[in-house]
C-alpha cells in the first residue's frame, strides 16, 4: 500500500494513517506506525494481505466485548488482537483489560467525551493501550486502534496519543474532523488524492466549515483534562501512569 492519509482498505471505513503529522518541536510522525479506523469485520482477503505487508502488529479494539462478538475483526494471522473496551462493560463481559477495583467502577459524567477522560474503565483502556504503544518498537511495525465508526472512542484515543507525541491541538482537531469529511464524501478516491496535496489542511478546514462541524465535541475532552488535572503532563502522569522516560520512549518510537 502507498503511504496515504486515507488508506485504500476496501472492506473497512475511515481507515487512516497518522504518519506525516508534524509536532510542535519540528519532528514528524513516522509512517507505518500508527493507524486508526472503524469496523474491521468486512475486510477482504486482499485487505488482510495488504495489512500484513504493511506490518500490522497490534489491533487495539476499543469496542465493548459484545460489539466485538457481533462484528469480529478480520486480521492477518501475525497481528496481536487486544480487547480494551473504553466504555463500562457488563459484569459478565470479558476483555483483555485487568479487573478494575469495585470502588473505581463509576464516575458521574454525562457527556461521553468527559466520561472517556475521567471514568476509571476508560482510563484503564487508554492506559493499557499506551503500554502496547511502548511495546510496538520495531521499524515498520504498525499499531491500529479502532471502534465501530472510527469517530468517538477512536477520536479520543487519537487525541491522547497525538498529544503525548507533542502534536499541536489544531492539527489533532483537523484529524478528528476528517472523520466527518470521510463519511460525507462519496468519491473516496478523489478525497484520497486531495489529502495528498500540500494544501490538505486548508481543504479540511474549508470542508469542515461547510459541513458546520467545528470539532467542538473534542474540546470537551481537552477541557475536562485541564479542569481536572491542570495540564496534559499531570493527566499523563496520574491517569495514564506515563513517566517522563515513557513519554521520551514514545517519541523515539513514533517520531523522526
């Protein structure tokens, strides 16, 4: 597969590369390291082969176990599958997450994006995801994270990962709203071509404004972190259990 922002995976939706994004200090995300998508249950045999050749090593499934059982991911045989449900799950559901202490099982947040930042189940899912991100340290070895549509749970995961890597919030927001553009565009090949253009960021902003989607929902996640932790550094240290050495390793693995 070519290095493109919107990858040509016929049996999936909203399948995107995060390679090529710039950080605030002038580094760039490596290609073939970080992928995001929606449903993976309808991948074709050719899709599976292409992903194997692309080095898909980890598949982080952010859906509930019941969602995952209804629409099972199709993956290359060598890919490591992880079930890390972001939303609180039923008592009899099983995932790859460690058991959460009973006293930490609930938080009182009505907005789903605030809940994903603060709920202990959500924090555990993202915290465990970061451990796999740290383990994904071989060249041309990709880690994919996804939910059903590749929008909300995947969007918050992308926000946290890109923030930890030092990408500016404006760029993160552009990547977030790109989901809306993907779903509103009939000709995916034309969109794929336009996203290769040097003026892709301007195009995303213009189309986003036309669609009247400002990414305000993601702002809820950002503000929830600032209101409860003061800054990103405290959130990563206290909620994600990432040390300065961990953050340095993440940037070594994913940036060039």
